[in-house]
C-alpha cells in the first residue's frame, strides 16, 4: 500500500500542461521552457522554494484549468504506483473577479473525481489556509471547505512561509470551523520554526497530523509530547532538503523519528519542483535512510489509519494491506 498523505496540487502541474495552457492563461512562455521554470535548481530556503511553486499560480485561473490539473495529478500519482492521494490546495490564492471561492472548490473537486474515475484510486482534497492571508480570508476558506466536505474535501491544513508567519493564534478560528465540520486536521509546522511549533499546532488546533515537523528532531521534549499524544508526522525528505530544513537528504530525521517510536507517514510535497514523486521518496527511505522492509510495513500501517478517509475506504485499505502481507 502506497499512500501519499502530503502533496500539493500547485506542485504537481505538468510542465507539458503549462506549455499547452500558457497562451490561454495569458502567460508568456519562459525562454528556457517550463520544466526549468518550475523546477528547483538545488537546495535553498523555504521562501525561495515557495516562490518556485508560485510560478504555477497563473494556471489556476479558470475552472477548466484547475479541473484538468487536478485530474492529471491523480493520473500521475496512479502511474507512479500510488494507491491513495491527498492533494493540498490553497483556494484563496486563485479567487478573482468572476471566479469565486465556491467555483474554485467545485473545480478541484470535479478534477480529482474525474482522476479517480479514470485511474480507480481514491483521492481527496485537503484545503489549506495560508499563513500570509488575513484571518477573514482564512475563515472564508474554512467555511468553503466545510461546504465541500463529503464532496471531495477531506481535510483542512495551514500552509505557507512558516519562517515569515509563525504566530499561530490568528488561525484558531478557521481550524475551529473545520473541526466542527468533522474534517481531518493537519498543519505545516516545525519545518522552518522550532520543534515546539508542532506541539503548539496540536494544542491550538487539535490537529492529528503535522506536516514536515523536521525540527522536532532538535527538541526532545516536543518530540516526546507529540509522540505520546499519538500525533502523526508527515515526512517529505527530498522537499525538506530543498527548503533547507535539512542540510543533506541522508540526514533527514525520519530514521530518528522511527527510532523514537514517532508515528510517521510519507508525502512528495511538490514533486514537480523537486523532481521526486512518492516512489522515489520510498527509495530514499530505504536506500539513504536505512529503512528496512518492516519499517516500510509500519509506515504503510500508520498511513492507512492516519488517512483522511471514511471508515469504508479505510477498511478496504486494511484488507489490501493484510492481503499484501500474506
């Protein structure tokens, strides 16, 4: 079972699709081509990384484009051997005159539904509030997420530049709205901020998962607290290397987290930017971080139980997992 529990739609735009849609989107093609324009040259920092992701934003300005990109994201995940895909998506970034929040939400939900129909793999949208947006905007995002709960939206998240926007108090109301609607809750934390940010996100928002959580490795007390409260950490080794959260990919703390009995799952974050899909992230765990077969089995078990899916789907995953082990 290969579950991708941390992947951003804006980071899955095919360069070929960017080329095909550029004229319609009113975007001047870069001289060196879209592949180079979207991909990172090498490790830097989170601000530079997110600027590269933002290069995809002009292609999310119409429902047809969003639906196409979302559908293709599911198709690409399936082609990579993924059994379930959760797509992060920040809808407020793409709202403009004549294209409101609900239209953006409907487009992404339609796209993943079509992708799942074509490939046979389940998928869901995790709607992301963004750190640099004001509270009112993020409340609107949370309310929109609740309107599409059960229609494609499965979770709620906080994403964005943690290094520049690290005051979590202003995001409590959006999470309260999402929590009341029964959405799965996760939060990007302790990637560019200290490990204590992960604990704060759990205490403030009630999240069951933490995105990245890299700097928990530097804070023993925070790590133990997160572990003892059953919180799951979403690891994205290659992405963390590109954002500068770690200095070398083979030093990613996923191995240390396993040694400390912290529950972890895996994602490919923004695979177009990093050139690393989920299958490669699993190879990184095995080849660079020393994960054995039983470690990957445990990761799959945790993933099945941490995924933001309905009980019926989870039971199917459990059955598939048990079958694969027999």
